[in-house]
C-alpha cells in the first residue's frame, strides 16, 4: 500500500508539469507496466484529480483544471522559489500581502527543514528598502476581469477617473496588463479616440457584461513594457523639463532608463531630453547623472533649484 501511494504521488508530480505524457513515458518513469499506469490514473480520478487523456500518436495524459485546488507537488527549487516569492509579494494588489502570508505559513509548515533553512537564511540576510510612497492598491477581481478580457479579445467598457479628476466612460479593446513602478496599467486601443491609450487600473471600474469579440491589432511596440513606461511616466510627473544635452542621443539614452524620459536627437553631438519627476530635486539628480553639459530653460522651479545647487557646490570648494 505504501508503495502504491508513493507511486501515485510520483505520477501526480509528473502530470502537474505543463506537458502531455504518453502511457509508455509514464510507465518508464515509474518503472511499471502500462496496465499499472492506467490503473493509477483511474485511482487519481477517483480521488478527484481531473486527469485528461487524448488518443492517437500525439495523445497522452495531462492534469486538467479542477473545481478546487488539488495538493501541489513541488521539487526543492520550485518550493524555495514559491516561498521567496510569497515573502516579497505585494505588487499593489489589495489583500495580496495578507494572502501571501497565509499561503507562506501553509507552505513552510510542510517544507522539509533543509528547505526552511534556505528560505529563512535568505530572508534573514535580505533587507528590503521600504517605500515612503506606496502605490494605490488595485482590487484582485478587477485585475482578473481585465486579464480575462485581454485573453478572450473582448471589448471592455469601464468608468474611469482621469488624472484631472474627471469621471468619464471608455470603451476599448484591451491587450495587456503592465505593472510599472508601484502601479498597474492597462494597455488598450481606445475606440472613441482611434488610438492606443494606457489606463491606470486603480482608477477604472469595469462594466459588465463585456462587449463583443474583436480581431486583435498589431501591438504599437514590440516591447510593451518599454512602450507603457514611456507613456505613463510623463502623465504621472508633477514637473516636466525639456533639456538640451551636448552629447550624442545614443550616449544619453544609454545613461538613463525609459522611466526617466525620452531622448530626441538634434544632430550628431546634441540631443533633447524630455524628462520629469515629482520633485525638482529628483530632476537635478537625473541631470547630474548625464555626465555631460546641458541647458535647462524650464520649468522655472528647476532652473532656480539648479542655481541654488551651483552656488552650494561652488561654496563647498572655495
């Protein structure tokens, strides 16, 4: 009986991998006959595991989705990866931290001591940097609804609060969810504006039911994360600056990330940096990292701050 139970656990572990297994492959892995494999599959089904089978040369067995979460069998590396992920989970999703702690407690309760030691060591010697400006939390049900609409290629209607605080209604073709900084964004094609738009998930409320299916368009950029970060960063800035930099555009682009701003070439030795931030102090740091001469004419708050810094640095060396 113990041998049969151990074999069923090994079979379940194999079926939980994202692939189909032929009966011959399973028999070889478990070192049993094909008849025993078929019998064990029926035992798993009797225990509530939805083991699916397909016929033909390309057929085989795989574990389907069930009505409830079955026990998961993880190898050592998978268990450590899940535990580390749960310890650091937050992501701006409402209730995610609490749910992660509950799941982590269940996982650590059944982990072998050697794995608990690895996870606890990593936690002990890892120091997170706390955020002084936590991002707005989003509701998990909203994220799953948006992801489902993206997957099904269904039009989406939602109420939305703009950056200026105006309540509007939008109808879009949803494509991707992107997490950037401390916020979640939806990349969608706005049907009223006939153009691509990004929407903050914490500001939208989906309307049900969803609309008709649509034929997917080509995405506006091959790198969706880079495209969205470039679009949403400017909308979130309190201060915006247009800086003429006396350096080649490709050099400046290598020194900043897409979250800082965009670079526009003027000639071989000059470019314009379009950047912004919530504070002029942050903008001054960005400019200091350029390691090149630059000229700033706006905003006036940044110009004044740079003059103050120039005087302060000059006094420190006199």
